[in-house]
């Protein structure tokens, strides 16, 4: 989404000065990006209309919308998150190209920007340098951070990161140069054209269901990792951090809700100790590895996981079965 110069000052509802942290006391006032507010509001209204239109659409259209959501999600989970942001495995150029296209279907900023912001999020989690700092509340962590100007600390710390691996990846830089055109093609035109052309779905149904509704579902599923998985759930690996094991988020994101594990062991490609339990993103990476498209998959040894759980976890459910 393009940034806007049209801003308005909004004072946050925060505790009295005596009860506020140092970060909160020096935090600048929020500056709303109205272009993003209008876009997100309109998109969600169209998605609600898409829900209304579902009964009138072909079952093939329902399946196509789900398929676009699923592969777009893989562009986030297997692609920009596990491959590019955390470098938890390596991929050949055909797989990287495919994941880049899937990432364009999801349309959640280009790989370079997403990766940079996510690395900052992990390095400075729950501080003002965290783009979606969950200590600022559920709404901010979920979508509010996209509706306001970035905190100066996010920009400052992002510039200090080593992003040489991203600059060296020709597929990432190609996507960055042509991002608007690529997302128009993969996020809007392709999802709408296929049902409209191949089985004569009405353009209205195709647009509202396969673009608007599907896009909103994908966005909110991803946002739940930043909000729900940072505010609710168990903490078997590190009870001192906000990220938690959130089963609802696991269901919504294809395995990204095991968040206490992920923030404790961010280099693990499975993002979970329970590798075979509701982790389709891991299964896809494993299949790609069998086909020779993915390699150098990084894992965390069970012994290391157990030692960390005993040292910093909440020590509940230590006798559960490991897949």
C-alpha cells in the first residue's frame, strides 16, 4: 500500500505519566495514514458483501477462492517467513520463483520490506522498534500498525540490519522493482479472471469472493500471528516473552501459531516442536526437499528443546507426545 502524506495527529489512550514506561513517555503521537484507513475499510466492506454472495456462486468458485488463499499463504509461511526472513532452509531458483509468485497473491508488501520488518520484529520484539508491538494493544498489533506512520525506531533499527542477502537475491529485487504490477496480476486479475473466463462465473461474484473476501481472509489470518499469538496462549518454551502457542492461529495459518516455540527457536524451519501436527507449511517444505528443491533445512534438537523448556518454560505438559 502506498504511503500517504495526509496525516492527522491522534493521542493514544495511555496510562498516567507516573505509570508509563520510558518507551511510552517518549513515544510520538500516532499519525494516521488516511489512504490506508480508507483502503482497508473498503476492502473489508467488499469482503462482507462477498460473504453475502457465496450462496449464489459456483462451488468451483468457492474452491478457487480457497486455493488462492492457500497458495498465497504458502508465499508468506514457506516463502517470505521461513525462507527469506529466517533463512531456516535454502531453496533452488525455481522454488524461489514460485514462492515469489505465491507471495504476490498474498500481497502483504514485497519480500524485501516484509523480511526487513520481520527481522526487526524479532530482534526488538515488543518495543517501539517492533513494527506491530503487541504491548500497544490487540488492534494495533493486528491492523493498526498498517494504518499509521511507522515509529521512528522501526525505521532507524531497520536501517541498521544486514540485508545483503536480500540485495543479492535477484528474484527478490525483481519483485521489488515490479511489485505493483505483479500484485495487480497475481492478487487481483488472476483470481478474478479464472472463474469468470473458465466456468462463466459472474464478474461480481468472482471479484467480491475470489479477490476481496479471499484477500481479507488471508490478511487477517496473517495478522492474527502478530496479535492473538502475542497476547493469548501457553508458553512452554519461554514464559518471559509474549509470543504464545495459539491453536486457533495454527488452524488459520497453516502452522504459524506455535509462536512461543518460534520466538524461542526462530531458526527452526518447522516453527514447531510438533512437526506432524497441523503444520502444512512444514509438509510442503519437506516435499520440496524430497524433490531436491529445498535443502539445508535447519532444525532444533529435542535435547536442546527440552533443556530450554526446563530452564525458561512454564513446565506444563512436559510429558506430551512428540511427533
